[in-house]
C-alpha cells in the first residue's frame, strides 16, 4: 500500500438480511438492489466499493438518501461489519481486529462528528468535549488543558459551563467538532455533520473546517448529499448511487467529465466558474511579449473580469514560478462556464 493512502477499501459488499453471505454471490452474479429486495427480501447496502483515501486530504462521499453513505462510513469505525471485502487503515485490515484492538482503534485512531451533534444533554460543554479524553484516561490536568484549548479553537470560550440545549445548532456542532478533534485522532469521520444547520451557519462551519484542516492535516471522510458542499470542501469526491460507486475524482474532474447522465443531472446547476480552474481550460499557446499573467489555479469566475478588461481579451496563464504555461481567452472561459447540454432557445439576428 502506498505511503500516502490512509484508508483503503477493497471489494466491500454489505447486504442487510439473515442470509447475507449467500446473497453476496447473487449480487456478484448481477442481481440488482430492486430484485434483491423484491425476490430475496434482502437490502443491498453496498456493492463492490473500492476506495483509496489519501492521508491529510478531505475526502467527500456524496449521494442521495439511501445511496449507502452512512453504511460506508460506519464500516470505517466498525459500527457495521462487511458482508465481504477488506478495509485497510494504515495498511492493517480492521475487519479482523480483536476486541481490545478495536477498542484501541476507536479511542485513538478515529473520531466522529454526527449530523444531530450527538452531545450528552446533561453534561456541560466542557464535559462533552472532554468525553473522549476521559475514556483515554489522560491525567486530569491534560484533559482540562486540551478541552479548554479546543473549546477556544472552535470559538466557544466562555461557554464551557453551558449545557448543549442552551446553545444554537451551530454552536452545538462546534462542540461536536471540538470533542472529535480533542482526542487527536488522525482520522475524522463526519456524517452529514453540517446538514442540520441553516445555510449561512453551514457555510461558516465549512470555512472553519477548511481553516482547521490547513493547520491539522487530518484525514477527513465527509459525507454529504449536497453537491455544492462537496465541491467547496472536497479534495476528492466519491459519488454513490444505490450502493455502488459511480464516479470518483477531484471536484474539477467531476464537473468537467461527469461519468454518466445521472451525474450530468447532478452537476447541471452548479456554478462551474467557481469550481473549474484556468489550467483545465487554458489554450496551449504561449503569448509572446505579454508580461505577467494569471495563476493556473485561479477559478474561472475570478479570472473573467481580468481577462475581459484587458485589450486583447486574452492573458498568459503562469505556474507557481511565474513561467507562462498557456493562455486564456474570454471565449474559452465563456464556453467552459456554460451549462452542458443547454441549446439556445432564441436566435437573435
Ligand atoms: N440496519 C439496516 N437494515 C436494513 N437495511 C438497512 C440498514 N441500514 C441501512 N439500510 C439500507 O441500506 C441502504 C443505504 O442506507 P444508508 O443509511 O447507508 O443511506 P444514506 O446514503 O446514508 O442515506 P441518508 O442520506 O438518508 O442518510 C438503504 O437502502 C437503507 O434502507
Ligand atoms: Mg446517512
């Protein structure tokens, strides 16, 4: 296993029902989710999932309700046992951990943030954040120092003696995040962690997560059914449908090269100008005699006003060292930002 892969899921199947082991062969032979349910009374949760999650990256798993997102993430902390397949974490198969190893893995290697916050209502903010540290049996001075540090880091200083019900939803999820980060686990699992929040609070939480991630470099598995959220925060996105993985890639790959009509429908209304960078749509021509240029990772919507306002309506695109690697025109930006498949309905003469 390559050094930079933290979690590797290989050939994972999950079938719910009393004869799951027998059913897996039917599924391998092509029986689909609907048929398995109607003829065999079993639920296909996941089918042949293969997924490599890189160390220190934010990896989004996206899909509609019932597509298998929670089933997948619950395998990673072994709340669910697979019907078939392997899950390697740091190269070790966690499916075969004994009880003591599993307890150790859950206490030290992995932590989770839940959609409905999952806080203990009768414990104060401090005690909720300190929860995992108490389980780790750390010295009380260290528990106090760490819990207070995380309470402060998520912007809740002064609220440590409040109870969860005295806080807004956004604040409660900050407690959930502080609790998950306090244990110092390398892997953070987030199942629809921001989905219950109002849009503005949700955007704030995404921003905070991205800021924290630049400092902490955790390996984050983030589940969402929201494509905008996935595109905003994900280094890598995996899309599930009916228990199957239908596409994986960077946000730009998904938007530029959707694997099928289902994903085309999914991405139809997103702001492509915010997701796609110049490097994906630039022309290879190097402009002679033009100074400066736009960085290859600039988003199309940021580049558009700059290119429009220059006389030639075309500017060099440069790499990290300022070296020209291509050029970008208003025309290329406009084409790339257009919604795929939209034909003009009116012809202006
Ligand atoms: N314990 C269970 N017993 C039987 N079927 C289950 C069980 N857990 C999940 N399923 C089924 O597995 C499939 C995937 O469910 P899962 O909860 O993983 O979806 P999800 O993508 O997380 O959906 P949501 O967005 O609604 O949370 C669904 O068809 C669901 O009904
Ligand atoms: Mg779910």
